[in-house]
């Protein structure tokens, strides 16, 4: 791989969203289950109860956090293998990404504030919902529940192999710089491989969903969601900025997929009772079998020509 200064074209970002799980291990019920089932080991069963069972107030926060994480994973690339969630963000995307995170943080805080305001009433309601399993002491105090939630985004520069602050000797310095350069190259390769995998997996999914099966001489097109097209176009757009090494193979595959998707000519539907309507690309592919087969053929050709 050609060497380049990754620290000038990308940065590291880490997203940490903490949400109260409202899950609690019920040791008493766990022991009862073990006794009833006559299990030989005391740790054979663990019953975790949902303190807010039947309530949606916390679910919306959990679902929103998952949505934000999916967005971050979609517009960044893996960097660290430590499991800390550090991701590689192209520098050209920083302004847009940071503005999005500020908006998401404000939304998260609003959802959490709404939950905190109704939390005391939820505890009362759960006394009936949990029955004999209800234990008021398992619920955090109302004045501390807000501490169970947080939303933090941290930005860091990509470390430079030659950036040291200690004198470790010329030989050791050279060896350490070489080692860190190798690690950086491996991580850049991993990041670029992640982009390749995303493109290939989507093309494989498109090829499968665009297939027209024939059963008893009857053509039966496979069903697909609108996101098959929408997310494909979004991926082509994202892959452009994620390709920080200007990898020609990634750019070739990205532009070819984008050209194939944008090449679908929307079908116009006419009706006596309504004005003519132009169908979306997804609906066009559901109605026009010739364009559907043509797009699948293009995608299959792209897949066959991939070297990865």
C-alpha cells in the first residue's frame, strides 16, 4: 500500500451512549426455578426481570441510541481492535458529522428528560405489573435516575508514528516507529476492507432480491423493501468520502453501482381518476421486469469482476 499521511485526511471519533437497562437479576426467583426444575447446579439458571415491563417510555431511548450508533457505524470505518468503539472519520465529513452529533445529543437529552419526569409514576405502576417480583429498592432513586443516561462524542487525532515525547534511544526509536507505521498501515487496510465489504454485501443482497423465480412456469419476483435502492444510493455516496486512500477499485465499484441504480428509468402510471404519476425506482423495479432483469445483470457483472 502506498504510504500517505492519514493524520491529515482523517481523525478518530468515539461515541459513548449510556442508557439504563432496567434489568435486574432476581436471585430468589432464580433459586425457585432451579429448585422446581431440580437442577444440580445452583447457577444453572439466572432470571433477569425487566423492571419496566409493559412500558414504552424507556424503549424509545434505547431504540434512538441504536439508531445513532448505526448512523455512526455507517459513516465511519473501524480503527481499533480494543473494543473501545474508536472509529475512523474522514476529515472532510467532520463538519457535517459534528453538526449531526450535536442534534442527536439534544434529541437524546430531550428523550431522557421526558423519561426522568415520568419516572416516579412508572415505579408506582410497576408495583402491579411485576406482582410479587416488585421490589422498590431495585429502582434507582428518582433524583439519581438521570445519572444512568449519557451521550458523549470524543474526537482525537490519528497518532503519528514519529510523534514521541520520551528519549528511548535511536535504535529503539527507529524500531518503535517502524512498528507503529506497520500497525497504522494494517488499520488503514482494515478500514478500506470494511468499505469493500459493505459494497459487496449490498450488491449480493441486490442480486438476491432482484431475482425472478419461476415456479410451475409462473414468474414470481422476490420481494424487497424500498431501502434496497435507497440504502444502495446512500452507500455509494458514503463510500466516496470513506475512500480516504483514493483506492481505484473502491471508486470503480462505487461509481458502477451508482450508475446502475441511477440508470433505472422511472415508470409513469396513468389513471383516469388521477394525474399521471412517476413511480419511484423501487416501485419501477417491481413493475418493470425488463429493467429489473437488466439491473440484476449489471449487479451480477459487477460482482463477477470484483477482485475482493
